[in-house]
C-alpha cells in the first residue's frame, strides 16, 4: 500500500467550469477518495477561478500528512475536468466528469501507467467549516474572561477572505456595565507597527525609498550614539529591531511636549548595548524614526499617510490615532489594569508623538479588513502593494534570540512589523500590542487563509494570545491542548510570587543613614541630552521629582539614594526606580543618577544653573563697576550673558554654575560670586582664585 500512498502525496486535480447542462461552478471545496487496492485514500481539494478564467487549487491528503499541495496544468472541456502536478514522476492526473447538478466529480486517477477510480463530492467551503469548528467557542471566551479577571474582549476571525466572527465579549466599561461590541474602539499598541512598515513599503513601490540605502541619504542630520552605525543603518534596520539600541522607553513615555524631530535627534545621546545588526533588541524609537522618515519623504504626517494609504482604501472608517478621538466616539473601551487582583480603571495615555510605534485605536470590524487584506493582498479587488513587497514585509528578517516556549510553538523571528513562528506546524505571523490599559494580538496564518484579531481593555494580560491559541486549535481541527487551564495555573503561581516579592522590597536598605544636604539644596533643574529634563523640589519631609510631566514623591532610602513613594503611574510603579544624587568637588549637588534603561548602567542628569542666571532682567542687576585694590573692574551685560572687563585685558565671559557662581570661561580656575544684602541688592563681588579669595566692593 505504501507505493500507492506515496504516489498520492503528489496528486494533482483537474477541474474546469461546466458549460450547458453543467452550469454549476466547480470552484469550491471537494472531499473524496481514490480506490486503491484494499483501501481508500481520502483527500480534499480546494479550487478557485479568477476573473481572467485562470484556475488554481490545492490538495491535502490527511493520511500522508500532506497539506495544501499546489495543483497545476488545468484543462477544461465541459463536462470533462482534469488537472495534474507538473514535474512529478509518472504525471499523476485526475480526469473525470462533473455531474449535471454540480455536486459530484468522478473519473480515473492515473500515474505511471496505472489507473484507479475516484470520486468526490462538493463539501462545505473553508469559511463554512471554520464557522462550524467554532461551536462552543463563546463559552470558552466567557470562561477566560472570568478566570483571568478580564473586563472585555473584541474578537474577529477571517477565513479565506471572509469574516466568520466579529463579536464583543464582556464590558468596555465595567462600572457602567457597557458591553463590548464589534465596533468598540481599543488601543492596539504595537500592532500599529505593521501599518508603519506598510507605509514604507508603499514608498518603496513609488521609488522614493530603498530598504537597504542608509537612512542618512534621506535624513542627513540623523545620528546615533555609535558613529559607524549612524552612517550605515538602513530603513530595514529601523523596522527589524537590530539597531543596537535597547528600548530607552522613558525617553518618550508620557512626553507629548517633544515633537518627533526632537525625539529622533535625541538618539545621538542614547547608549547602545550591541553593535548594529548584532542582535534583536525591541526598540520603539526606531519605529518612530521610520514614521518620521516617511513624513520627510512625502511632506505629509505619518497619520495622513496611514489614513490615505490604508484606512481609506480598506474602509477602516472608525480607526483613529488619538485616544482623545476615541473618547469622543459613541463606542469605546475604558482602559484597565489589575492591582491586587482587582480591576482598576486608569487614565488614557496619549502617545501621539510616538504614533508610528503604537498609537492606532481601532475596532474588530475595522481590523478584520486589515487582516483580510494581509491574507489576500487585495482590497476591493485592487492591490494596494505589489505582491512581492507585501511578501517581503512578511518574510523573516532577524532572529529574536528566544527559545521555543514549548514544542508546539517554534522560536520567534522578526519580519517587518510582524513576528514569525510556527504554531503546531502551521506558519504564523503575529504582533501584539500593550499600552496603558490595553493589549492586543493580530495573527495571520497565510497558508491556511486564517487571520485573527483579539483586542482587550486590560494591560499586559496575555489573554489575546491565549484566545488566539484556543481558536486556532478549533479552526485547524487539532487536538485541544487546554491553553486556558495552563494560563489559569500560571496566573495563580504568578500572583503568589508577586505577593512574596512585594514583602521583600526593603531588602538591601541601609538603616540609620541621613541625607548629606538640607532638602533645599537638592532642588533644581537637571538635564540629560537624550532623556531631557527633570526638576526636583523640596516637599514636606521629602522631595518631589518631575519628569515628562509625571511627578514622583521621593522618600529618603539611604545615604544619597531616594526612592519614589506612593507612585500612581502603573508603568513607573513597575520600574521601581531609585535616584542617587552626586556632588561636585566643592560639595554642591551636581547631578542625579538613575537606571532609566534596565539593560544599561546609570545615566546622569547634570544639574543646570538656576535659569535666572541666564535671565537678562536679573543679570542687569549684577552689572556694574567693582573695586579691586584701587582698580576698577566692570561687569557688563551683553544679551543674556555677563562679560568681565578689566584694564589691560580682553573681555572675558562669565558662565553660570550650579553653585550660583559664574566661572570665567577664559580662566576656568577662577569663579565669581555676587553678594547680595537682605533687600537683594548687590553689594560686592567675591573672586575665588587658586591663590586666595578676594572681595571687590561695588562702586556706585
């Protein structure tokens, strides 16, 4: 029997459109068997004919583990139909006739001079079979919501370009008991990245961009910390997470004041942890740069490009780029996080300036259009991208370096805006998204014609991927694994571990220590060229630190280390940051060090002089004549800078210092302090020099 089985692994079917009495269309799904000696070899066939009359199809033979083998060599002479597999020894061929009612095809299978009868009957379409496989799925989703403490979900499933499920589960607003619908808007987070790579691919199609031309050819001012990487990094590198930079997410988190151009310019000051293309490191700022690149090439915003090139052609009429727009819509989900096993509603987080990395808000009904396009390559019968470019977006570009979670799921690689792996032997593309109060998963199984969208209004829940796995087991007609039971067991173990970890947060704290300075001496302005500005002020018995419009109450931890206390922002709470103040040689508080990027050592924010020392209205009060042992020294104001004029010497520039003094730029070992009386009037100028300290009285 093995000889006939191996023979059929390469079987080809031949079908054609019927004419006259055979008006039934043979396109569709067929199930049948070949009568081999002593056994029947079952198979199923899918057939399709395009508008030009070209036939295509595939055959699967379960007993042989053969799936979706391509058919070719179609020939049609109604009512006779037939086709073959080209290039296979023995020219395996099915030739038969379509019945008058279009429900059966029967005839002869031949290969290598041997012939056997076959027949097949029209079966349900792939979409119909997929729909049938989802019986009971609603109950599974309801159980997941209950077991994993989830407020709501939106689920959409596409099979062979047809939407077979678009439904809401649970609540979009728990407090108001408002249900999720297929039109409920959710933030999709990093699932946005595939939209950004699509925009770049469309620019490649227009000849405006090349994936492998250095970015600096398009953005001459572009710089990275590594000068070599600056010169050779390409658009392909930007969207495959291989720039050498770790996440550095606190550069942009909650920072809506910085425009995209400024955030891109800060990359020059962010330290890498690897060389270019050395390894995979997820980086949102690179996708921001990719979107900014598209803006510079088109003269249009990233939002305009996505709207014109994707939303409008696909009919994604409800989708937007701003959580403020979502909140003006009639149907949107509230964001939630889980704290101590309770759902807590959190504020919407605007991330407009980081839009290309993750700002899209959408619904199931809109996202299934996006998924259907990714599977078919067409929208309304039109190609938005050349097929080769769409295929390139889906092609593996960079190993992610992770190990397989379990035997059923392979290790993951990154394509362009998509991750790729295999799920129980089926090639899969997917990308999740997590942003404050929301999580999402968009999944494609191109060879199976399947696409899934799961949107959730709970942050970092892992549930979207869980729902995808449960659905795929049914859709692919695989033996159930019981993903939900495994997830519930992991959740219980994780909750127990978290409680134990929180009880030990004070380990390592040195007791009995005190700050080295009065609280007022820590107050000031601090700057890092990559991370931007932060300010510190005294507040009661502690300090308050403000960064990216987030204010953190600080309590003394030990020595010169301070720790946030009572942090309400969920992301910063998870970071568990600490801040260490450092002094200069004169004992002044000169900087703050903190580990904003977990994979790197501390970064230092350098303390900046008081802004009033660069304010011309304040500096005008300091200008004047001063007596140096009978010699007149003048301080003059030029714009917002003080200059020192001394007989017989050129003008010297006075540079503000954090100590409140001014350093002479041309003689850096000398600094000057303006002395004020109780009314704030300047009475003298003190000069600190290597050979002593001199006081110069102010002259009227």
